[in-house]
C-alpha cells in the first residue's frame, strides 16, 4: 500500500483591513497563528528543546496531581467551619 504524502494545511486568506477595524481580535489571532507556526517549526527542528519542554510539561502535570481534591477539601473545611471568606 502506497503512503499518501503529507501536504501542508491550506491557510485561509488573511482578514481584510475592514475586518480588522471591525473586529480587532482577528489581528491578534493572525499574530498568534504566525507565532504558533514559528514555535512549532523551531520545536520540530530541535529535538533537545522538544524533550526539555515535554519533561517540563510532565513535571507540571505531576506536581499538580491531586490539586482538585485538595481544593475541594479546603472548600469543605471552610463550609464546615462556617467561614464566609475563602
């Protein structure tokens, strides 16, 4: 079975100037889109950076594991104590 070549995603046309005047958030989205493209390209080119960021992400997830249970316990404690401040 022959593999299908991967084609880059087609980009929609950029917003027009009148669109940007009416909805300035489109300009922000356009800038973020380009920034994301640059960052992804940099990570694809740098395996060590990918590994480092992946490790940092796993560490952040691990260090926050159980945070919902801790928050709910704190809320329950405050409710049971009759506190009106959190």
